[in-house]
C-alpha cells in the first residue's frame, strides 16, 4: 500500500488550521464535517454526568490538590445549574445569558467560563465526542485588571509593544520567547540548569523544543502553533549560543526599564502569554 504523505505546504496548512481550531476544541476532521454540513451524532450525556467524569479524570491524572479544588468548585457550579440537561443541548447563547446574569463578580464569572471551556473540550475529546462544539466559543469573560502601573500580572498590548520596541536588541529574543511562547525566565537564562540555546528554536518549521535538562518540570516540551508575532521578534545567532545574553535578573530589569515600570509584576510575561492564549 502506498504510504500517504503531506507536502511541506500541506503540513503548514494543517498547522495553521489546527491553531485556528484549538481555541474551540475542534479537530481537522470535525471541522471538515461541519463545513460539509455533516454534524456527527453524539451520545447522550447529562452535564452532571460529564462533570463527574471530568473530575474523576483530573484525579486520575494526578492533578495538584489546589488545581483540583479549583476545578471542583467551578465545575460543580455548572453542574448544579444545568443538572440533567444533555450536554449537547446547551447552546452558546444560553450559556452566555446565564453567566452574564450571574450575581457573582467579574473574576468569578471568568473563572467559571474557563472551567466550562475545559469541560466542553473534555466532552469533545471523548471517543465518540459528546458535543459538536465548545459552548464558550467566541465568548470572553475577563476580570478587570486592578491597580496602576505594574500592579497587574497581565500586560496590555500597548505595554508589550513598548517593551519590545524600546528594549536593547540583545535582550529582545529572550523577552519575545517569554511573552509569545510562555517560556519561563529560569529556562531561558539557565538558572540552576543549562540555558535554552538557539539550536532549540526551529524558525523554519516554527517549532520550539524545551529539553528535559532545561525544563523546570524535567520533561521535554515541544511547542507548536505559537503566535506569528514571536518569529518576527527573534534574532537568531549561532545554534550553540544561548538565547539569553544575561542572567534572569538582568534580563527582567531591562524589560522593566523599557516598560517604564517602577516595579515589575512577577511572571507577568508568562501570565500575559497565558491570558491572551485563553482569550
């Protein structure tokens, strides 16, 4: 049998499509079926039943106690409201109306929306899928930033632009990797471990590899489908060279000065990456 293979342009097209579909939890096959007007049938499952399965899966996956407690609180709020309703019968408009009408604060609504996104994605990942789409698709429930300069852990687009434009070029690549790929400062600078090298950045294929000997968790991470902005701000050097040209403290200090902050919110670059990725 002749082995099917993808051309480079098809692989790039697939990566682009997967990046677009990732926020709503659809696979390429599911997207193709939807485009053709062929929604696959889904098994019956209530929100309460799915919530129980989801929480059990988090325990089986050795979820950290604090993370599990967060999921349990938020998922139970959703299960208590929808109960025996079939998971695939909940519409985007219905969910939006319910959450917007909640008497809780903006932060609590944003947390419930994140938990719902995880729950519906879990339903979509089952075999066969229990839903055809994620109910939070296109919805943004964001908690307002608090305080003034440097007091929030999520930078604005204008602040990110200012940092990247004003920081010295030799520090820019390290900052871009933290901001657009969520790489930890210690992983880039090599605090207590080897630093991240340019050989770990494949600009042609747009793939990052964080080896286990560098990663904080000790496990190798392969990062794909990252924002296009990342590659525009990188200035690669010799593959054997480290990406960071200074210690973590010095790199962050240069970012603080470029931003014009008096204080620097801890891990704000990584938090900014995660927040915009979720949004």
